[in-house]
C-alpha cells in the first residue's frame, strides 16, 4: 500500500463494546494509554487511544489529536505500519485545525518518516527526516529535530545510491550540510568505479568551496576530492574494502529511551573515514554497511553472507552485541575474513575463532580488573562484597571480582543481586542483611540503573554498612549519575571504563570536535568504539601492506597493544584493543 492511500481501518475495540460504555472516556485516558505504551503494552494502549477517538463527547481537540498520534505509535510498534501511516496522514491532513498542538504535528511528521522507511520507501523517508531536521522545532521538541537530521544523514550514508543522495543536496539549506551530502555522493561514485560521474560533479564541489559560510573541515573535505581525481588520473587510487555490520534502527522517537547503539557507533566510524579522506585521499576506504537489526526480518548470518557476497570486503567491523557477533563471526570464519567487533564481550568470539577479534574485555574480566585495582591498595582484603544489578552481564562482573579476591586469599566475601523491576522494590536483599553493620575493605557495585543505585545506597546507609573503597562500573562516570549521587559517596568512587569520553590529547580533542560538527552529537562511548576500531585498522594497514585475508589475520595477531584509551590494564583473548581505563572520582564535600 502506498503511504497516504485510503483503506478501511478496523479498530480493535468492537463497536458493541463501545456502545455499552455509558460514560465518555475522560481526558485522563490519554495519560493511561501513554503509561501502557511506556510499559510496552501496545495492544492495550491501542484500545485506549481508539476509545478516545470514538467517544468524542466532552473531549478537547488537543486530546483527540494527541490520541491519534499515539494510536499511530502503538500500531507502529505492533508492526501494523500501514495503518500507522494512515492515522498519521489523517492527522497531517488536518494540520491547520484549531486546537492542534504544534508538537503533535511535528512528532507526526517524524513518525511518518519512520513508517515510510519501514515500508521500504527509503528516499522519501530520508527527505521527510531531513525536512523535519531543517524545520523550526516547537518548544520541547529540539531533540526530535536533531535526531531527524541525524537519521537523514545515516540513511544517505548507508542506504541510498549516489544519484538519490543528490535529492537531499537540493533540500539542504546550509553549506556544511550540502557539503556532507555532496561528499557522500562523490564517494559513492568512487566506490562503484563511476569515475565519469565523479569528474562531472567536481565543478559543484569547487563552487561550494567558494562559499564563505563553509566550515574549515568541510572545505578540506571537498578539497580532497580534487586530490582523489588526480589519483584516478595517475592510476594510483588504492582502496581498502571494509564491511560494516551494525544493528541500525529507526524507531519512533518517544519509543526509544536511548538511541539505538548501532546508530551511534556508525557516526564514529564514518567520521574517521572522513578524516582519513582528508589525510590520505589517495587511499579510498570503500565501506559498505548492512543492518543486523531484527527489524530487517533477516538472520544475522544471512545479512553477513549477503554483505560479503555483494561487497567482497577485506575485513568486517561489527556487529555490536555478543549474540549477533557470534553469528556473524562464524560466517566470517567460514569465508576466511577477519572480523572485529567494536563492543561485544563474549570470550568465544575470539578465543574459539582465530578470525574473530573484539575490542572489549569480557564482563568477568572487567570484574577481575576491579579486584586487581583493589589489590594494589591491600594485598589480602579481609572482607569484601559485590552487589550487582540483576542482569547477566553485571552479575558476571561481580563474580569475576569476587573470584579474583578469593584467589588472593580473601575469605569473607558476599555476593548479592538487586532487581530493577518495580515489583521487586520492597523485596529484602539477603546480601545487605548479611553485611549490615560491617566495615568492608571494598564494596563493588556493577549497576546501570540509577534507581537500583539509589535503592542500594539507601539500604546500605540504613543498615549501617561501611566500606574503605567503593568501586563501580562505567556508568558511574556519567555526569548525571555522579551529580545525582555525589553527596552519598563521601569517599568517592573508582570506576572502570573501556572508553574515554574526555580526550586527553589535542589530536583526540580535534577528532571529537569534527565528530560533533558532522553528526551534531557529543563524543560518547559509542563514538570511541567506532572510531577506535577503524583507527586501529587504518593505522595497521598504513604501516603494513597486506594482500589477502590471511595476511591481514597475521598482522592483526602480531599487532602491538593499541593505546587509544591511555589505560594501564592489558588483557589477553585475541582482542585488538587490550586496555581499560581506571578512573577515580573524589566526591565534593
């Protein structure tokens, strides 16, 4: 069905049921439906929103319009994308109606772009996202505007053909944005060996370089196109073919409490390719990206096989999560192509597969590193506890921590888990009861949920449990976490991170600045994962020429420890970046 086509939409709530309702649905039902949606109870939310639309008595227009928007969101999440698009088109066709909140219409445009992409209308979706990103955002929706612009860039870089990208160039309003899309088009010409189209488009780049509003970075980027053209003329243009597997997702904005990880890793990789283009224009990083998201309806193995068959990469970067990486690494092993995962932590990715590499230590190893840091202070702690949020990877950290202490001779150790589920909020914690009133050498809190941290600190205070040293996972390094709990950790905290968000060198600071310029997002863990994996690869290939996958495999195995993270801990296991940060936060008094 084409988006906007009129079809018969059948509500879930039966007409007989609705007729039996003697009272109109109160305006508070909208809030009820949103709560159901937030709990992922989409079918129940759909019924509530449909009831609001059918029982219109005493309803404010603002509520009715919002109910239709949230009905579309519910249908989208139930994979009823055509009906979701239908509801959004009905809403947008009444965009001039009195009482319509500008935020509702703005969100509807964003959601319609997501629907179109899910329906396979890639270029229309990119144009819709771009138009939302370039429009003035109503108060409280600037985050939607930023994400829409980023989605348009992401689609252009990973899904569109060269000539399709030109449609986005025509819509772009700023010189930098025009340069971004123009460069994407030019690189796609090079990747497909369409040198004729590349040369014929060079005058556009030269004209844009003359724009006084063009930033220095994008001017350098467009100037590198001329150097690429010279390399073509001299028959000296080389290429490194790289496959990228990432779980790219394009959900409706309010559905996503955090942006999809793959969508954040990709900008790090992409920014690094642009910097490489400026520094070494004669070496083309011929990247091709495929999504491993479940939304594609295809297995990770089939996506991996298709990428290898179509692109013939020398190496693959990604995916992110361990289960996806395990599946993709088996395909890479069969095809004899090295694979580097930026973030996966399962040890079998590298220890059981000579073609698989990973950037991160396993979760268990992270806990062991925390214990080793403690053992620097005292060689044999008498008592220690690890209280973990009830998630498998965090429990693995806690168990690695305690196992390392047991090896060192510590006898009195306590392990416990704390659930983040609201229904468990009043459940007793046996581990805290066991350490009540004690003074521990160390307390390790591998936790990700601030509410779990809050409850844990409260229980420790009420039980009069004390400690000499507090240790945590990398979430403790996030500014909002520190600001929320800094008064409750008077002895400070030592936390452990496999990325570095505060660049320590001028070079890293400059890269982070360029990353923010291109993608309009701050440097993050995902940026460093993406940047470091590609940076390692490019650095390795620039000093050692390799002819095939087997030679590259040997070079990866023999490569020295890559010190992108300025860390003092090394660990084995076939990892490319064998290091981890230890960061100390001193609480303010």
